């Protein structure tokens, strides 16, 4: 006899299990981490040429060489540590890796803003990538573990949208806030911003990342069962 294919979902008349409300708060937290992560890569794009000229005194013919080093530092660091961070998240949990990633973005941004040489700027960017290398993979894993199957597509789409928004937010911050003297009134005349003209966009990025770090630590539940069930030390 001919074997009939299994009935399509809902064809048997049984009601699908109610997935419950979409976890908006958790989704927003994960998406905010992705935004900060993306912005950390693109924030330097508007001012990177001016920055390397100011730090090295080189001419336009050499600026691209140094700018490429500074711009690529983040992605180089991420490429080195993405797999190790993923393996570590299987042992200690997803949440610590997310918190450390945002903390690394904040620290790297501050160091970039205070850089007085191209070498220090490259080191700050590489540090950002090294500490934040686990953010993308861990964020996707959190959506897969924390969200039920009915909500996973929506959660993943929010991550994609927030990444695109972060890619756009980074250059906006870099363009509006770099070299503020003569453009931002009394704020631009502060001596520290005259000495470090690229500090302000770096601090703005650090503020976003630090906020994500605190909110993630306080409100994002651990999605790895083994880590979530581990008793806390008093």
C-alpha cells in the first residue's frame, strides 16, 4: 500500500501550543548589544583619515596605509577570539561573554579617544575586537536558547536590524562629535577635547557600550542551562 505523507501542521485539528508573548525586553537587550558591536567598527570611518594625519604628521599619500591598520584592528581581533569566546561561553555561560564584550568595547573606545600615536590607536582597536569577539555568535546562541521556536525568527530579525542600525550610528557619532572645536560651542573649546579631538565620539560609544554592559548584567537571564542552574556563591 502507498504510504501517505505526514499531515501538515494544524491539519490534524490539534491546536498548536501557545508560545506566549514575545520577550520584548530580552530581545531589545540582545539587539542593543549588537548595535554597540556594529558601531564600534564604524565609528572611526568619518575621522580616521584626519586622525592618522594628526597622529603621524604624514601626507595624504601615506594616510591610507595607517588608516587601514586602525580601521581593520577591530575585525582582526574578532577573528582571533571568536572561536575561543564561543568555547568559553559553553563553560561559563552566555551572559558573562556578552558583558565582557560590551566592557571591551567601552574600554577600547576610551583608549582610542586618548591615543597619542597610531600604534596606540591600533592597539585600542585590536583590544576592542579581542574582548568583543564573542558578541555576535553568543547573541545568536542566546536567541536560539532563550526564545521558543515560534519567536526565534523575530528575534534574529531584530538582531539583523540592530546591526544595520549600529553600522549607521557609528559614522553619525564619529562625524558629528569628532574635531568639535568651533562646531559644538563651549563644549568644543574644552582643553581636553582640543588635545584629543577624537575623544568625544569615543566616549559616546563607550557610554552606549557601558550601558549595554550594565543592563545585560542586571536583566538578561542566563540561557545556558548548566550555567543558569549553577548555584551562586554567597
